[in-house]
């Protein structure tokens, strides 16, 4: 599937985050309220105040696994109960304000397997500020302390869950809408499908189990292949039968 290409796309790196490039891109979206630097710093201070130990563990479940952009000295796999990973957040960076993409967040549910990263005490403030400038641009996420199960016992960690009162929270979506959106949306930092494919690949690399992401990866690739086939047949003036929803999501 060919996705739209943007001039001078923004790459999410430590430098682009520190220099404010990511925040500036979101600022260009008219009528889109952002958190101020003071609000982000206050949020970091609250998390630091509540930390249970000198070091801080972060529980990652999406792009922070395949593109962490922060420093850590230890990592391990863990399972968070009571929350589930789901594409329930609109994104205007892997989409547009008119045709948004979808990104992952934690919503209430069964369980989520992910990665834990330990940030050393001496680096906690600097690294959390960098993470907040990436994840807490607008308040669609809520940072909180959670208890994660690991083979060596429970670990208290910081993670980001969905803010259900925020305008970027999608609420329940039909399966077809999720597949179509991820397969076709693209924005300033790249196509939405890239986010899914990179996430799925990182799960395989780290032996993270998520059957819903496995299924969605296959569905989006199949949907894109069908769109490409239809576009090819249309170019040579073959009649195209409109796929049913069931055919499109297989």
C-alpha cells in the first residue's frame, strides 16, 4: 500500500524531543490545546514525589519499546493486570486533523504484557522530562504508578493510561474502522501502519504475547494488499467489485 509522503518528516529522536520539534508540530494544529511546560514539569514533580524507590521503573507497551529515546540501565518483561493495550487514541501526527490515525493507550481491561525499563536515580529528573515532552504533549495520557508482575516479583512502575475525558479518546470502535484507519492514515511523522508494524516486530523480538496485535498486523497488511490490487485493476479499467466489510477485514 502506498501511503502519502510528507516533506521534511519529523523523526522522533532524543534531539527532536529536546529541541521541541515534536511539540512545535502539534502546535501547528489549530484549536488543539496543549499542556504548558509548567504543567508538564508539575506532573513530573508529582511522579517524582510519589516514587517508591530511588530509581524509577517505566512500563512500556508500544512505541517506547521500539523507540525508547531515554536512558535506562536495566530492562525486563512484565505483565500489568487490570489494563489492556488498545488502539483507542486518535493521533494527528500519524494522520491529520481531518483524517486522524490511531495509536496505542492503556484502557481498563484484562492484562497487558510489556517491557519494564529502570532509570537510575541520578538520571530520573532529566529522563522523565524528556519522556513527558514526548508522551504528555496534550494530556491525552495520564501518568500513574502501577504494579507490574515479573518473574522476579512485583515492580512499581510509571506508565501512561488513556484519559477518557480527552477529545483524543476514541471510545469503542468497529474493527473495520480500526483496520481502515491504520492502513490508510499518514501524517507528519509517518504512516500509521508503520507504528503498528514496528510495534508488532518489537513484540516478536522481545517475546511479548498479544494475539490482538498479531491479528491486526495481518489484517492491515491484507487490507493494504487489497487496496493496491483494486488500484491496479482500476488503472487498467477492469471493473472492481466492492468488497464487503467481512472480506475487507479477513
